[in-house]
C-alpha cells in the first residue's frame, strides 16, 4: 500500500473518531442543556450510532463465541486424552484379568494331576500356509525337560516335548502326524489310539483300532486312558466330529477335533514325571458320573 493511501486511511479514521466523539459529547448532555443544533445532530446521528453499536455488539459476540470455542476445543482435547488413557488402563486390566483366570485354571489342573509339573509360557508358534498352528515354542524357565514329556493345558492335551533349544523347548502338537496317544471314549467304553493327521488346514486327529460294532457317535468325548506311562488319565483330548464305517475294514474311521485352542495358547503345564499307573480297580468303580461309565483297566 502506498503512503498516500495510508495517509488517506489515517485521515478518514481520525475524522470518524472525531465525529463519533462529538456525537458522544452531544448525546450525554442533559436534554435541557441541548441546543436545537445539538438535538438535530443527535437525531441525525442516532441511526449511525445504532449501526455502529450493533456492529460492535456483533463483533463482541463473535469474539466471545470464538473464545468459547477455543476453550471447548481445549477441553475436548483434554477429555480425549483422558479417555485414551482410561481405555489403555481398561485394556491392561482386562488382559491381566484374563491371564489371572488362565493361571487359576492351570493351577487347578496342576492340583488334579498326580505328577510333578512345571508351568511354562508360550513364546512363539509356527503356522502352516493356512495359518494353522503346527508347532509351539515354550520358555522352560530353567526346568530340565526331555523329549516325550507330556504338555497339557487347562482345556486338555497339547502334545509332547519334541526337543530343547537353549532356554526354550519345542512342543509337538497333538495334531502332528507323528503324534499318538492312547485314548478312551467313556460313553461307549471304547479304547483306541489317537493319531494326528498333520493337516495344514484343519485341527483334526483320528482314532484308530476301534471296531465297527462299537457305538461311536458324533459329539462323544475323548479322554486320555492313562496307559503308556506318559499322560495322566481322564484328561480331555477332543470330541468326535465324524464317524465312517466301511465294509472293507474291521475298524471305524473316527475323526476328532482337539479341545485345546492351539492358536490361543498362552501358558501350559509340562508333566515332568510319569503319573502313577492306572488303578486296577477302576473298572469295578467306573468313571466319575460326570464322565460316563468306567472302562476296565
């Protein structure tokens, strides 16, 4: 902007201020002290004064609203930050509560297993191309482990120790094709050997050596028999999901879905010593009522 324009702007502003000052002076006079000229000026300036006052009022309102909006924005930011902190704390508390529940269930299982056990933390998993867990690595926390030791969870059988790698140990899952566990189906009093299928897309096993005459049904529970000197008896293994009979074979084809959610394992128990041998009188007394009739040992 040039100097001439600035000078004009200043002169106009000064003239306007002077004019408003005169108006203010005339307007504050008492009515009896006003001359006809004063009254005429006040009458002529009243509309302008009203416009100016209204303009200042609107500007003041806008400014107040702006200040209030700034305050609301700052308050919203503070509330958002506090909300995020509370959500983080809630998530941490929820995770801690879930871990506490898992450990409580694991400790309850530990008290039921009549053998020496050690708690281990799952540190990593190996998955197939279809994102199915095929191997689990655990932190053995300095505990001496050997290949073949059973690994169990609160939901049931996980598998066996495959090998130790430094401070860790790799677990061969129940679904591995090299896995074999002696099992029993308590409802029908049938016994067989459950083997993994090694499927990359499904968590599934099969029970072999069960005769066709045995009444196996979908939904039947499968438990460990306690034979073989490795897994304690009556641990959940899975549920029957398919039964097929063929005239070309003496045995049924039984598919079992494991009860353990391998993708969600966090803590496990390692059975460090062999469990006591099965009670020879178990067949006379039978299983607990909640698990169906007993199977003679």
